[in-house]
C-alpha cells in the first residue's frame, strides 16, 4: 500500500508543475529566483540523505520535487522575481552556512534537518512574495504540492520521524504559501 502512496505523491508533485509552468509562460507566475535555486540544490541533498537513511517509496516525492525545482529555477532566471534583494542575499548566506554545516556532518539525519532549515529560508522568501504579490503565484500548483506532501507522509508507512520530516515539511511550507496568498489577496481588497 505504501508504494501506491509513493506513486501518488510523485504524481501530485509532478502535476503541480503543470499549472505553475503554464502560468510562468503566460506571464502570470513569477517564481522567486533565490527560493528556486535554494530548493533545487537542497532537493538534491534531501534525496540522497533520505536514500542513505533507507527511504524507498517516499523517495518518489523528493525525486519529483527535485526535477521540477531544477526546471522552474532555469525558467526563473528569465521570468522570475527577485535575485539580489537584501532578503535574497541574507537567505543565500544562510543557505551557504547551512551547506557548510551539512558538509561537516557525517550523519545523513543531521544533513536532512539542516536541509530542511535551509529550505525554510527559500520558503520564507516565497511566502513573503506571495503575501506581497499574491497574483504572482499559482495556487493550484501549491495545492498539488501540499497533496503530494500528504501522500509522501503516507508513503513512509510508519512513524519514523526522520523519514516523515521532509514530506511533513513539504506540507507545512506549501500550506504557508497558500495562506500567504489568501491573506495577501484579502489585504489588497480590504485595505
């Protein structure tokens, strides 16, 4: 049964990129460049950390996310938002320090939690942008990512906190982006 959730997780994550990428080309979505750079690098690290800790079907979520993140980052170079704002630079410095810590650790579980902390820096940038400019994100893409995270949690198959950490984080960060979009839209329409 966990394999089915693994496949559903990967399918939901891959499906989340369809409306997102479509909206990039329609000039509706403007991905936050540094978020997607951070996510692409860290997705790769998370994938290999989970693999080292024995994950199986739940790797479909992380693998699908990493492929999508790399693709969106390359699109964000031309169509995206941000890049050298003060908050982008702070997030990149924090991510760099986190990567240094990751390099110095020899334990995949520690690396995974460092990755999640660094990934959070990218999420904060997107959440801030989503609140400030809610029309520059694609809600359906984030909703599908949330669904993929839920299926990723179910794919773990037991209460292994280390293996649940990244799918749970995916749920929380996706939900935070959706909430920021909604709150930002309300603030714009009811000043």
